[in-house]
C-alpha cells in the first residue's frame, strides 16, 4: 500500500511541476512579449500560391543578390530542395555575399551537424532561434519562432507560410499538390522586416538607409506577434467583419475567445467560412481540428475541406476591404505562444482580387463539410479529437 501512495505522490508532484512550468513560463512570455502593428507602409506586392513558383523566384533572387540574403524558416527537411538551397547559400557566401540563415531550434533539428559545420566554414552565418532553456524548459520547448521570411539586399522580402522541403514543392506523394501563400514585397515596408529579422537574429548588423515612401502600391500593415498577440489581432478582425469573413488555415483549434467571437459574427449575419485540409499531416492536431470544425458548424459557420492535395495557406479576407497572409495558423500555438508574422494588405484591389480568386479556386476544389460527415469519422479519430481537445492551447 505504501508503494501505491508513493507512486501517487510522485505522479501528483510531477503533474504540479508541469503545471507550474507551463503557467510561470506563460506569464514570463507575456511579460516579455513584443507585439506591434506597424501600419501605413507602402509596398509593391505580388502573390505566390504554390511552392514551385515561389521557390523558383526565391532561388532566382538569391542568385542575383548583390549584398545580402537574410533567410528565416521555422522548419527545414533534409531532402533535395533543402540541399539545393544550402549549396546555393554556401556558394553565395564564398562569393562575398553576407548570408544570415536563421532556423527555429526545434523546427530546424533535421539539419545535420555536418551540414551546419560546412555552412559555417563556407561563410554562412547560421543561428538557431528560441533555444529552449531553463527555467520553464517545458514551456520554452513549446515557444517557437514560427516566422518565415527571406530578405534580399534589404530591398525585397518574401513572407508567408512556406517552409523548405519536398512536400512544399508538391513532391510528396501522400500530400500531392501543396497549397500555400507567400507575398513578395518591394518598397519602404521592407525596412520593417529587416528590423524584425535583426531582432530575431539577436545582434545588430549594417542596414541600408530606409527607402523613401512610394507614391503608389499597396498600403500594408506588418503584424508582429508572440504570446497572445495574434489572438488579440484576430479578434479585432472578427469584430470588424460586417459582410463576410473567409479564413484559410491548415488547423482549426481556436481558443475559447476566438470560438466565441466567430459564433457572435455568425449570429450577427456575417458570412463566416473556414477552409481546411481534408488530408492529415499531424494526426492528433487534425483530429482535434475536425472536432472543433464540427462545433463551429453548429454555429452556422461554413467549413470546407480541401481535396486537391494539402491546404497549408494562412489567409484572411474580409468585406472586400482587407486581406492578410502570414505564418500564423488558427491554433493555440499561433494564437497564444509562437512568434508569428502577418501581413495585412489594404487599398489594393488587384491583390485582393488575386487572393479572392485563389480562395474561390480552392473552395471549388473542396467538399462542404457537415455535422453528419464529420460524425462518420472512425471511432478512434473521433475519440482522439475529444480526448486531446483540452490541450487546445498547445496544439
């Protein structure tokens, strides 16, 4: 009996330590968080909706760089596209171009030690962001830098949802075509991205003079978030919607505040639609996503499941006036923990029309979900969604 009570006591102590780590880590993260909305910047913008066109443009611009390449990804897979990219970075560094390569410490674990050494020997400045440390190690393991940005010569920037790996180039058979969204910007707004990258990099480095504001182009806002900053920004977008609100995301694991706000928007007559992938890439997260999608259907919110491959875009369109592309998913990690970067585009009818057309194409390639359809999932899938939904803040 004494052994039984000892085991119970140890289990309770372990649970308390986990709870304290997560709670205190979250408080410290909120206290130190940098959340900013930098608006009224001008930029010339263009949209990429597939990995091949984006990757080809990225490689072309890196090859043409004259001074510097600052490149940041959350995740890299050690496969052919990553190897092609790292070889190019080494070549450009040996040619005298300043290359700063920043990877999230957890997302970049697949980059082999040998390759890291070769990159540094070639002159590439390679660093890892958000290295988990004590105290609050468990929380810090979850606190990731999820931003994806590439800056060429401090004049051109790519920002969006792509990482580097063969699935992002639609070369992974189990996913097929990979839908994503990336925006290319040129103009005064690029300077803000240089500052954000420098902050994530951790050291100051030479920056070119800020470019004068353009007289035309799109008006953009750069939304820099961590901790619960993205949740606050998204709540504002939901509250502002009057006619319609379309959200494309690979995962639907909303916080209680976001779920309630979406319900209120639907109740006041806003046409709220979500576009999610039908295919599964992270089993537990996807099943929890389907669990919450079923709940949103009860509120009159439309949910469409993308069938033409895998849907990974993170986009928002509202009322024909504002749209957004970025790195943040509709899940607890992006809403409450991760460092994210979102770009809002205003006063540009052409870009809005392009993003809306992409939405319509994907909606046509989707199947409208219903409560009955989601109920037909296998028992294990439904059970997984139900059992793990209390962990919504960490999925």
